[in-house]
C-alpha cells in the first residue's frame, strides 16, 4: 500500500481478507493496526466453506493458498454450493480432486472480480505445478482450466525459482488473471520462465535457499509489461560446479546455461479434444472339459473361496442326480467362516452365508451339468468365429432339450469363450446405408458391418484444437494420419462426446509449461566421458592406496 501511495498519493485503498490460521490472522491485524490501517474487513475463518466477504467485489486480489491441501473436511459444503448454485456460486466450472484444493481458491478469487463494465479487476495467485496439468479431459481440474481460458481470463503465468519458500522447495508459479485485458492480450496467454532469476542466500531459512534480487523482479515485470517474446536470453548468473564429494572438481561439468525466456500463445493452443479409439473384439469358444470345470464355482467374488472349499471338503461330492449332500458344508462351517474372513476379507457377511448354503453349490452344479449336455451336441473342438456361437448354442439347446435363463447363458458363455487375436472379428450389428470406416462402419462382402469393441484395446488420442477447422475435420485428419496406418481396423467412437458442445471427443485443457521451455542438450562425446571416468578411477585408486599405506 505504501508503494501505491508513492505512485499516487490521492489513491484510496482498503484491504480485505480472510484467514483460517488464528496466528496468521492475529499477526495480520496487528501489523495493520501498527500502520494505522482499518482492520474490520479482515475476517477469521475458512475461505472455501464460509465466505465472509460473499457480497464484495474487488479491484486487485493477491493470494498464496496452501499447496496440495485436501478439502475432505469441508467436502459437503463445497459440493452443495457447486450442485445447488452452479455458476451463481463460486464453483460452477467444476471441482478438483479432494486431495488438492488449490484451484478452489482460484475460483473463489475469480468470483470476486469486479465487473469489467466497472473497470474490471486483476488477480495474482501463487500455485504449485499441479493446477497446470493435473486431470485429464472432462475432469474437474481440466474443466476449471477450460473455463478460465475460454473466458479469456488468464493473462500470464510466471515460473518462479525453486527453494523460494520456507517450508517447501517445489516449483511454484504466479498466475496473473484479469477481466480487463488490453486489446493486444485478448485471446493470448504469456508464459514467462523465470526459474533462473535468483541468487543463493548466505544462510538458508528452512527450505528457502534462493532469493530474487530487485533486478530479477524487474526483468519479469518489464517482460510482462511489454508483452514480448524472449527466446532464451542468457543470464549473467554464476554457475555452481562441484564434484560428487562436495569439493571443487578439476574439470568443470558442462551445465545447461542459465536463461530467461518468454513465450506467447493463443488460448486455444492449450486445448485438445480427447477422442476414443476402438478396435474390434475377436473371440474363440470351446466346450472343453477344462473350460467347463470352472462352472462348478460361482463368478467373482465367490470363485476363489469356492475353489478352496471344494478342494478341502468337496472331493467326495459327486455330480450324480441322487447326490443329496452336494455342497453340504454344515460340519465345517466354523472352519470355513474363519478361513474366509481371514483370507477373503472382501466378502461381506451375506456373501459368506451364501457361500455356506448348499443351494449356491447345487445351482452351479446344475449349470455345469447343462454345459456338459451342450458339449455332447457342440463337441470339444475350438471355434475361432464367435459369430456362429449363438446359432450353435440354440441348436444344441433344442437338440438336448435344455432351457437356459439369462444368468446360466452368461456364465456358460464366459466359461467357454476367450479373447483371441487370431479369431474372427465379432459382429455387433449389420447396417443399411454407406460405409464409414473412420466411425466403425465397414463394408464386408457387400454388407455394412459394425463390430463389437474390445475394451482392453481401447485407446485415447488427443487432437489439438484449431478454431479454423470443424471438429470432424480435425478428428478425421488426425485419425487418418496418426492412427489408421498403424491399426487399420480401428475406428473413432462417435458416441463419446463433449458434455458442453456435444461434438465428438471430450475437450480438455492443460498448460505443459516445462515442455514449452525445454531446450535439448546433446550428450557429451563418449571419448570425453571415458576420459572423465578414467580420471575418477585413478583418483579412487590413489585414495585406496593412501588408506592401505
């Protein structure tokens, strides 16, 4: 505030704030009282759960929220505001994962921007690297970034040096946001890489080892103010070069030059559309004794415990129709219960009771017997075309006089079939109309075929946004160039669409800061590395000789 008064003695400023930590709150008010400032607008309490300045809008806002702090304790309050108020509240764009509330603080500040028609406002907030890229397309974090960038609120992000804070040495970034961008900044975002703008402190304070000089700060502010691109400007900063043992090495290591850089991007360059790539399911089936044997046991989570029970107590059971004691484990209930509770902890009490009930066992026995009857009609050979399975199963049921309910049919099918890359593709549906292989409609022998998708082969591709082209043009061009040459039977799932624009693919946003400023450093020549290794080996041998002598 003193700095502002130096620039404009007539300026009227009022400070507002809210702090959760009682000590920080008390220190803040005490400092303001000493300076003769008004303290009634400084509030104590949780900013996210209870906004005590809910009706206020501000011209300038600064915040350094805690890094990576979860909001589990106030999850109910936050979700209620998001669900009930939507964009009329603070958290309309989305909610980040509970483990990190950094973006909630940013949304809180955005909600307090003074309206642009009344002069607008500006925000400066320090965050760690997580809000830049955490969360895939459609996630809460990505939707928050999407809102900020599509609303054109982000002016710049400045990467600060590491080891700048007392209690953490992680990378930190200053986000600068405004709803009153100048004309040259509209639709643009400036990234400033100031990680090397610092010097070492004479004495560390906790994790704080670096400090920014006035000139370092001036370089950043001038770059931001001029809104210019700077391509890796080399800095006059001393290089620290030490050996692994902490002493000065005779041969200095080659280090990456310390540079400063600034780049400017269009907001859409941080966006992408995640399209879902499907590939056809290929399955075989076989009614072999080995595959049918698994039908004796119910599906997961009963399979493993039933196998153990059968191995320990069911070897004398027979599959004969007159075997009334099949599945009767009454005599061993206590033993089984204790073992199951110890080794199969995922089972709940009701499931354990079902496990001990012989009706469960006899139901599986009936399915096994029906499958063996079907085996007599279908045979034990392997079939690599699952498209003929339904007809074969229906014919076998009619031949053997068997009726299968939905549960029995599903269990038998799961038991006798498996994925086989060498098998034929499984047809889902035959369509009328024209083929469109990009979207999964293939022409085969004069028919338009849609195949079942194999979930295990499902993949995702990120297609960069480009406002100059339609969504379908971008998706199809990317698919034909990057996917189809490698997997010709793949297709784009047109059913996976964005919840906002309803176009194919889910829109996501990320800001890969380090990727934009990466500078390739070629490795040293092998001969030079070998020479260094020989020299170090000689030093080690000399030290060992000193020890022996």
